[in-house]
């Protein structure tokens, strides 16, 4: 990484110096001695031999007045995408482009071209328009389960809309046939049943109805023998305060049975989580209207995650710390309550933990039951003090101090590193035999260095149970 940064730095210095040199030379000589523009100097790398052959085959079909289009995100960021979409063990080429005469802000100028090899030579075999002004992402899935039957999923940005356009293409007889098209604001490829075929989970806003809806798209055929019939499998309206989905995470209950947790923004720095139940591809509600949270300079933005590794997803809800309730939201300190959906009890949503989460997610402190309602927190720089809640007191007893630092806190008396030798978390425990102080075993049980902000994975399985 350091070498890469140095290379970029040196390149910047080179081009800056070159530009200055050329400008000075022109001024001194009064004539142009170098005909290349800075845009040419900074142009993308030259095409590879294979890309050049594909590009030449493309312009033989389209003419030279085209611009290649680079997908903005995803695994395929080149305008030239090589993929075996027909199962013949050789790659086809997919190229995204637009005509130079067309404005970037003109619908209909974006196109996709399919090229194949015949006797070792690339030939354009199919060309079609895409709905949108730019390619956001391209992915490949097998929605039918039939070997060699690959679908192309292309999403594009749309002029004057927050949503994107989606086109699902099927390769058939040297053509790319659209089998689904529509708009979406959120999309994720997921597995929601046992057939080993992926589904697309979409969220889209219905302007006429005034709310967002969730859709599952996939193979609507019940058996492999019925072939590939792609479309909407199930749909359901979402809560009216859903402004935009931020993340999806699933919890597998059993075969063909999942909980789907949608973390979403409400606007005005407020967030929530909606839980859906997907059983045999059918979406239903799990009551979760009250699962809301905030973030500020004292608490991070949190998402639903399996924070204790028990196979269940926990949903974060922020509550003001005792003594901070009357302050404005930017000034408040927050505890984080974590809730779960109990599949063994009609999916009732129950509170599981009360925690304090560090701003950078370096640690989670699980409030012991005997502290709840009697202990609050105070912040002093990067030090968090857990103190006895005594309204009006200017010097309440400190039961535990936690500091995140790359070195021992300046006032290092009594501080010790918590966790492994590379940990940046330091603690200072209470002295003097305060009955509210934690024992060593309690501290070990309550303070976890698990980073819930970076909780990985999009699926957990309800196997085993952890902290209660």
C-alpha cells in the first residue's frame, strides 16, 4: 500500500512538473513543440491485445463514433466483460458503450453489445439498448439451475430519479433476451430456499401509492423440468417511514424458512429495522415498528448483527443514558438495547441485552443486570467512566473506566491493557471495595472486544445459543 501511494505521488509530481515544463517552453519559444494534451497523458491504460481485438470487432459493427462505458461498481468494472454465458467452455464478450453524438444525460444512448468468437476471430452477434444513462453494475447468476444457462443482471442509473433501472437478460440463440425489467432503490442477491438457485431481493418506491415495497424475484417454476420462468415470486409493502434501505441480513431458521432484517433510514438522522419472514418464498410481516435508533458524536451508526455469535440476529435500539434525557440529541449519551425475534414464540420481538458501544466499535460493554437503572456513564475525552447514578452529585463513585488509545492513557496509574497485546482498549477498575464494583469474572463476561460495526456476513443460522 505504501508503494502504491508513493507511485501515485510520484506520478502526480511527474505530471505537474511536465505540465509546468511544457508551459514554460511554449512561453519561451513562442511555438508549440509538443502536440499531446494533458488529457492524453492522463488517459486510461492502453487496451490489451484481447480487448483491442474485441474493440475492433465492435467498431466494425457500430462505427468509430462510440465511447466505452465503465460500470461504476461491482466485480466487473471494465467495459469489456468476458464470461461464458452459453456453457460452451469459451468466453463471450459483453461491451457497454454509447454513441459519441449522444449526451450523457440522454436516455436511450446506452447500449450493450454481445460478441462471440468464430474461427478465432471476434464478431459482434447482438446489440441492444439499455434503459438508463450510465451502467451501475453488471452481475451473472444462474436463476434456472440449468447448467450453462447464465443470466446477466445489469443495473443503470436513470435520469432525474433516485432509483435505478434493472434489466435481467437471458442468452438465447445468439441474442440477449430481457426476461425482467423495472426500477429499484435497493437490490441484493440472496438464497431464500433450498433449491440452490439465487433470488433477487428488491426494494422499489411506488410513487402512486406513496410507499416502498419489497420484492423477491427468481425462478417461478416449481421444478427444474419446467425450465426457467423468471419473475416476481412474492412482494409486500414496507413501513411508511422507510426512506431508504441501508443493509439486508438474513437469519436461517430451517429449510425454506428465513428471517430478513432490513436496516433503513427514516430521514432526520433516524434509523430503523423492519423484519420480514420468508417461508416457502412468501413474505410476511414480523411486528418491529418500535426498533429505532439514532447516532451522534457519542454513538456510532449501528446495524443489525449477530453480536454474540448465537445464530440469532440482534437489532440495535438506542435509549438515552440516565441523566441525559433532557439534552438535545447531538449532546446525548446512549445505551444500546439489542432485540431479537423469537421464532420459538410466534416471532415476538424481545429485548436481549443492554449495552454501551464505543464510538469506533472497538468494544461492547454488556450492562450487568445489577447495574441497570443504577449506573450511568460520563465521557471525558476518549475515556468513558461508568459511575453510580446520583442526580445532583458532582463526584459520583467511578466503578469502571474504559479508554481507547494507541498507548497507555496519560494519567496511567491503575490503567491496564484489556485483551491481547495489540488491543487499544485500556481499563481501570474501582478500588476501595465498592459493593457495586465488578468482579474479575463479571468484567470478563461483560466487556467484549467484538467490533459490531464491522460484523461480517449476510446470513446466520439459528444453531446453538450463546449469551443469555
